[in-house]
């Protein structure tokens, strides 16, 4: 039987009612939020695609595990269950739970980064970039040129530009490169995957210059699925084998577990060498910032759900459905002539807002314009991945011009059905038909000094 989409590999057991505000109510709500998507109340969003982080639906086994969580302050059995699962999947000698990904960065990055150092990545996401800066260092993006052309269809658009990486190391001096971070999948580039071969090449360069390599592993399972599907060597490999091979190439990983382990809260740090002196530093920082190292800011029940989710998130049938959701939405956009970062990535569809609104300059934030229009049109909350999110140059305070002006539709795991996906597509098509009527974007009236997009106030620019 031929089908146009991958059906959900689960039955729905618990439901949460949704409400749809009227158009007038939505316009009032976004104005009250000062045109900041993070300022909206969750209950006022019919479909919430702000992020796929922590917004997932947990399984019956995970909810059962929550009831079994051991809440001992030190040495809880749930901690050891998580450690055993993580070591089994990643093959690392030490695993440190933390409450989310930015906590992992806060604990780890200051041990490698300081004033005068640089960190290089295929692309830093916003919070990771911020933690590099907060540590006193400077982030440098080093993604392949193909990633900067949304219409260019090639496999593994999230790859590191290996030649440029070595060139930066030689120009800056290897002693000044505190860390290389490989982000899998590459969120800022549209959830684009990184090939196993590219990771091998980057690992070889890091070893050559004695630079530590960290994997930003938020979406490692989705990346492994793309490797299995699109890299000839790995077509017959189990997902778990691909994951072990990927992680064997790095020295450590930082992870927001709120994505591919399908939980609502959690994160991890992994260190490959179980005897590394780095582990003592991680434990000390964890105790200072997160709590005792056997719980890392998490309840025992969270540790339990995370341990179960590690295995559920690498199930190949689940991953096929997961990527299939993105591909179905992308096919609807292809039919409508709506540009996006192609081919579609792992955790969402990144619509090319600059292509939809060519009349709106980057400093009026076309990605934010489309996000606001989607909310007005259908109660869909999304976010800008573009110049608005990128912010200002830390030295000159001038608005930076992002390589992309995307609006990200980040789809939570096991939450929305195909009917919801169709509403997303229909809303985008409706906006495209009237896009020429929108003459101006938005200006910022107030912003904090860092990670401005979470709190900034905006207003529409009038004629």
C-alpha cells in the first residue's frame, strides 16, 4: 500500500484540550506580548512550535518510571540507571546529569574557555554562543558554504567546513582555540545533519592540533538516522552502532536531553575517558551550580524518565516517523512554492522568510515578521532564527546580519498529528498569498544585553 506520509507509530492514550482564540484576540495577545513570541501565554497558542525542547509527549513506560523514581539526595538508584543507559549507548566513561543543556555548558565551558580564547563550531546555537561569550571567549561559526543557500539541496548541509577550520586554527594559533564544538544536528542551519565522515575529518584535525572536541548532542539520534539513511557505509548499521561511532570521535559531549531523549527536563555531560582529571572539575562545578553530582539538578523521577527515553529516542521506527513528519510538511510547502532550508532537517522546517518578504530588510527582522503573521493567521507560535535572534556585535553593538532569515517551525515529538501539520502548511500558504501587502517589519524598543530575543520588546514600523 502506497502512502503519502509516515503514520504515527503509537496510539494516543492521554489528551490535552486546545483552544483557538479569535483573530482579534490573537492580535491583541501578540500586541500585549510586545510582539515577542516568548511573551505569549502557552494556553493562547493553538499549535505551539516555539521549540521542540522539553515539549515532548512521554510514553507510558516513562510515566511508569516516574512513579519509581528514587529521590535519595546522593546515590539514588535512578542515577545509576541513567548512567548505565548512557554508557551503553554512548560508550563514555563518565556521565554527569544536569537539569538542561545550558547547564551542561555552564558547568563545562569555563574549564576550557576564558578571555582571549576562541571556540569554533559548525554553527553555535543561541544559548551555546552566549555561554562561550559569558566565559570570556569568542565564538566562530565554520559551516560549509552550501548551508548558507536554502535552495541548494545536498546531503549533510550541517557539516563543518574542514579546510576553513584548519585555516582558522593556523591563523589564530592552536593554543588560542579552547574548544571545537560539533553541533548535531546543526540547529541554526536548519536542523541539518552532519556526516560521519565529516566528524572523522574534524576529529583528525583536533587531534593533530591537540584541541578538545565537544559534541553538542541535543539531536544526536536524528543525526544518526540521517547518517544511516544517506551515508553508504552505514546503511546496514543499527542506529546504536552509528551513535557509538560518532561519539567515539569526540572527547566529551554536552546535551540538552529535552530533545532526542523525549523528556520535559534534563541534560547530560559525557567524558569519554573515565579517568580524566576533567571529571573532578565537572563534579565540583556541578555541586556549585546544579546540586550534588548524582542528581545534577534533577528529581529522581526525571532521571528515571530520561534513562528510558534514551532507548525510546533511538528506535528506528520512531525516527522514521519523526523525520517523516518534517518531510510531509516540506512536501506541502514544495507544492505551494514556499522556500525553506532544503532538504528538510531533523526537528522542524525552517521557512525562508527573506524569500517570502523580499521587501523587508534584515534589520526589520523578516523571520520575526513571519512568526507574528503565523500567530495572527492560525494561532501557531514559532520563532525567528535570523538577525533578530543573532543580535548585536559584542564589540561595536551594531546589528549583525545573519546568514539566514528563517522562521523555525520546531515540531515537538509525539505531540501533533498529520491534521495539525496540514494546518501549519495551510497557514503558510495563506500568508504567502498576501505577503506582498506587508511593507515593513519591526523595530526593537528595548533589549537586554544578552540573548535578547527571549525578552526584547518590539513594535511594528509604520509608513
